[in-house]
């Protein structure tokens, strides 16, 4: 119903910055929430930051003060601006959409973010 493609990951040093991009296609009008999630080795997936249809921002603890989520006017492109990256930010970052508190996109490959000196 909704397809998402993530890009922008890579290798950065601690303290560096990186911007991730998520492009959504399909039934965009059905999306209530579009957000970023991440999963580090040995850990469960967690929410990073997301935007609701009415513009409300949802932030996970890891994002507060460091990450900024934004989207385009059509609400089909989501950005995650990350600054002051730490080694524990290393994870695969995924984008997904929600409707009625359920994911309506497919979990894809994500984009790998590696923070290392």
C-alpha cells in the first residue's frame, strides 16, 4: 500500500552530522504518521522521530536536542537531520508509515549509519 525507500546513511566520525531521506510512494493520503526508526545490533527497533499528518513532532529520547525531522509539502519525503552523532547512534535506520496505529509500509533494507572514529 505504501512503499518507502531510505537513503543517506554512511560512515561518520563522532560529533559529525548526517541527513537521511525517506521517499514514500503509493497511497500517501492514507498516512497518519511518517517516521524514522532504528535498530542496533542486539537491540529492539526504536522510534527516532516522526511527524503526524497535522504536523505534530514525535521524538524518541535519542533524538532530543540532536536530531530534527522534517518533510516536504506533499508529505511524501521525510528527512532526518542528525548532528552531534555518537557511536551508539550506529544502527540501521528505517522509515515507515502508520495508519490507525499500525504500520502500513513494508520494512525494507533501511540505511546503515555507522559512527566510528
